[in-house]
C-alpha cells in the first residue's frame, strides 16, 4: 500500500488497532494521491454487477423505500459529473491539486460574482469570490 509512514506498511498493522491508528495519523504528514476516480452510484448498480438479475428489483425497492425517481436524478447527476470533469482533469500531482486550471465562471460551483465574508483590517467585509486572494481570512462556521 502507499502513503503514511512506510514502517507501518506491514500486515501486522492491519491486525493491530493501535498500529492502524498510528498509520492513519501518519497519512496527514505523508499522504498519497488517489489514482482512481470515485463517484456515487445507487446500490442497485453494485447489486447488478454481482447478480445481474437482481439490479432491477433492487432499483425498484430503492424507489419504493426512498420514494424517488432515480432515473431522473441519475440523469442530473451524470450531467453534473460531465460538467465537473470538463474542467477537473485527472490530477496526478499535488501541485495540480493545489493549483487547478482556471474555469469559466458559468462552469464553476462558486461563481466569481458570489459574495464571501473576509476579515480585513480587523473588520468583517463582504467581497466577490473573484477578488478572494491566497491568505485571506475567510469566515467559516467556526469564525475567521
């Protein structure tokens, strides 16, 4: 496996909760970038991968249980995912993750015209997101 302190890369780490906890903490100082894309999918699709004949019945059970139309939602999610991956190409280095390519305002989750509260000269001030700078103190639910 990759990431974290290499000293914990042993089978015994998986069997010892204390060692596993220490390895997880070591991931904060030595993380590893994911090499695959992750996405959400209805459990019925996973069931269909194992037992193809069960996918449809599982899908109907989810619709009945949750009271939703997953086909419409799935379509919206696919469009959103395609839009997301249009400007979020595969990231292979930390620098690419830190400094993603610029996107057009209408493709962004956070439009440049959106407002955000920052702390400037000791006072709270609202600015447009496009004027946000690295190092700005941004208000969160826990303060600045």
